[in-house]
């Protein structure tokens, strides 16, 4: 995707509201200047499965407890 001509790409921590806001503002400014399209790739934590038939144990590691993994990247934990 980064090779697409004129595409502005930002890869960010989507659980950080300050970084997310800055990336969004930068992307909007880029597009409004008619410089091209923008893409924000935000890495986030999905605390629950997609559905009841989705077994997250098949693709999530058991190395770190689920609650700790969520809490350390949660905006509530970071900014409270």
C-alpha cells in the first residue's frame, strides 16, 4: 500500500487517543489539500471474540493473560 502514488499512510497505536487524533488530523489535512488519499492503520486490542462461534484461543497467544493485555493498552488505563 505504501507504494501507491500519493497515498498518505499512518501506522499508529489505535488505543492511544492522542496519537489517533493527531493521525486523523494529519490525514484530513492531507486530503483537504487535495494531495491524495489517506489511510490510517490503527493497531487496537479486540477484547472479545467476533461472535459466539469464534474461538479466539485458535489465534491468540496464551503467553500473556487476556485482562493484562487489554488493561495495559486501554486508554482508560493509560490516561486515568
